[in-house]
């Protein structure tokens, strides 16, 4: 197996510095599946980059039997350098700009280069690595079915998700500018992995993510199983069920929020999940779970304003 490091050129800056995206590739001598890992599309979601580093280190030690693994470890260097979600100079969300446009905005041009680079390799599967809030648990996310998508690619993605030893969630809305949506529309299986907390590297969550990706590569016959893989104490799949993503409840008050449940916990309908207090300590409201669900995560700040959804759930439907 060989590893290659290269760059995809994005643009020349005002200071004439060439801006480019790093590309990592592991290549076996034998032909086989082509798997992509993309990370740091949102600049503060940094853990996917560490996952890719750890995965490539493991590939160097254990080898790759067939095929190729490509990755963009840092898709949004401007967001990363400024610790923000968006492409900083234009404040665009890169994951709303696919498939991109060579004559469009800065982020649309970046998206087009990324998208074309991925398509050029004839990918078998693309895993787009993201992170939610500081307090959140890892889960795999499938795009909702949409008639613009390839049924075969969507079914295959669903199959891949069902093999992942992690919480499995179906997104509640179609995001037509996302990377995964546009790959699925081109007939390429694609999943989003939300791998827990953003901003910093949560080591157990990253180890968990490496194991999930390794298992996929193992199923594809690309790598050997790991003897005694580490198993961090993170939420197991809900009986292999596909949960439905839901944000909420929405507050009607402003104040300080105190949570009563933890990410990864299963809550029942109407279970109290958080309380809102005013600055004198008077309780204004008790928020309740909308349905039986897994708590996926909650807001990074203690402050709430009216109209803010405070939590994310994976609804467990009977
Ligand atoms: Zn993200």
C-alpha cells in the first residue's frame, strides 16, 4: 500500500498566496472499491480531521488489501482558521453550495472543485464527517428519500448505515445543496456521520468513529478485522432502528436553561428534560420531551431566547 499527499488548488488570495485543500490517498496494488472521507466542511467541526489521521496511521500499519481511500481532511480552511462554521470571507455554508458552480460565489466554486474531484475517482461510497454541539453523541445520518435521488444509491446508503454499530438517524429535511444529497442524486452512496462534539477533539468519540469506518472498510474486503477493537462506552444502536431526527422543543421564554437529561439518554414522551429560570432564579418553564426518543445533543450556551429549539432528538417510532 502507498499513501500520497497532494493539494487541490482553490484560488489565489489578495496577497497572492495560493489557497488549496489537502488531499490524502491510500492506494492498494489491487483494484477495488473507492471510498472517500471528507471532513471539516464546517470549520469548527474538527474531529473528522483527527479521525482521518488516525485511520491513515492504522492503514499504514495494517495495510489495504484492495481499492483506494481518498480524503479531504480540511475542506474549509477559512472556517477552520477563524473557528467558524462558514467559509469566512463570504459567510457561506459550504454544505449548502453543492454541486457547486465554476462561475458562482466563492463557496460554490470551492464546492464544484471538491465535487468534481470526488466524482472523477468513481467513488463506491462517500462518508462526510461532521460534528454537532459540545454536548452531543455520535450518530449516522441518512438523507431523507427524495425523488431527485437515485433509489439504488439511497437504498445502498441505508444498508451501509444499518451495518454501522452506532445510532442511526434519518434526517427530517431535504438539504438540496448538501454534499450527500448531490452525491445520492448522481447515484453515489453517501452518508453523513455526526461524530459528537465540535471545536475540540473528543478522543473517545474519535476512536469510536475510527472503529465505525474500519468496520465499513472490513465489510468491503479492504482491510482485516482488528483484534479486540476498543469499545468506548457510547450509545449503542437502538435495536438497529432508523430514528427520525427532530429539533425541539422551542422555548417561549428568555433565561438560563438547565438540562435534566444527558446526550445519549432515552427519554419518554412528556418527560421533563430542561428547566428555564429568570435571572432571580424563578422557574419560568419546564420543557418536556415531545416523544419517546434518544437525546442526540443540546445547545452550547446556557442562555435561551424565545423561539430557540434547545435539543435534538432521534425519535423512536414503534
Ligand atoms: Zn457540519
